[in-house]
C-alpha cells in the first residue's frame, strides 16, 4: 500500500538484489556500468572524498535528506554513477530503479584564474595532489568554500524520476555521496565536473628554459625536473670498494690502431744472358 503517491518501503536485501540484477543485465548487453561500492561504514577514505562529503554536509539546505542518502549509498543502492562535464548521471535502486540527474554550474573563469594564481609556487605539491599526497596549503585552497572547487547549493540543480518532489530526495542524496566515494579513486573528476582542466595548474609550474634557437621547443633542465617532481636526477653512483671508499673512475686508455702501410713492390732485374759463342 502506498501513501500520497509514494510506493511502499522496500527492504535493503531486495534493493541490493534488484541492483545486482540490473548491473548484470546491463553488463550482458555490453553497457558500461559503474556502481558505487562502499567498503565498511566510511563512504570515503581519502582526502578528496572526505572533503567532498564534509562540504556537502556543511549546507543546511541538505541537512534533512542526507541521512537517508548515506544509508542508500552504503547498502549498494547506487547502481550506476557517471561524472561528466557539468553533469552527474545515476541510477539508484529504491522501490524501483530511479534515474537521477544533477547539473553543476561551470566554475566561473575569473574564479578559476584566481585559483591558479593562488597555486603558483605550490604546484610541486599539486602534481602530487592527484596521488593523494597533499600539502596543507593546497588542501586549504581546493576546499575553500569561497575560492575552491566545490559547488554551492545554488550551483546545483537536481532531478529524480521518483515521486518525491523535494529539492533533494534520498536518491539524489545517495548520488551526491557517491561522488565522494568516486573521488577517492579518481580525484581529477572534480575538475571535469566544474569544466576546468587540472593540467593548466601543472603546466604553469613548468619553467620555460631559454630557447636555443628560433623554432626550437623549450627544454627543461634536469635540475628543474627534479624540483618539479621531487626526485633527484643525476649520474649513476660509483660502487664502493671493500674498504667502503668509492672507487675513483679510471679513464680508459685509447690506443691508436697501427695503420699498415702498403708493401713496396719489388722488381727483380732480369739477368742478361751471355752471348753465345761462335
């Protein structure tokens, strides 16, 4: 029995079975499916995912709907989640399968340029940013509510095919938490979502070396590469001797090959025969 157009509650076990069936069905048809799989109680485990969820929970506009969304994403109800430029698409299992679409406003260009300027001098850590190795300075920049990359409530437009006409239903909330989980493994998707290129942050960090000549591509010095990527680039170490002191490199002697001179031709003089007698 349903009330006011809402369908009856479906137990978690049935929702999971329904989700697994849909994944198998689409996979068999060759359709790419990317379900959200939460391991344990924590929806996100890395800085990127945790920061997204924390920012989401900081908005009072979403407070009433988020708890149900957390339950849905934890029990595997998000069957499919795709993050594209300015848009999120999801399929969430509830009383039936519901389609969710979330549009995210493109990050304004002036705001993006300002963020890039703030990151100048910190790009060495920004290269490591996508590897989950972050400095405090970069963390503060990308997660700043005013200057960072996370969208505000008025930059988010949500739609769901369920009968709940609230601004954020539990299926949309599950989708939004699913993004945090997805950023754990693919943090560059946040840049994709806001329609900006994270490579611009890295490119501006590469120091352009003087050109050797017209039409020659810039060359990055070995020392510069080491500074950018935090590694030491040099010659191979000399192995130590038994006493522990490194051997001095011994210059190889070069010997000139003897050039054979062509042999002189020897001519044998013919003996004059004695005149015959009488």
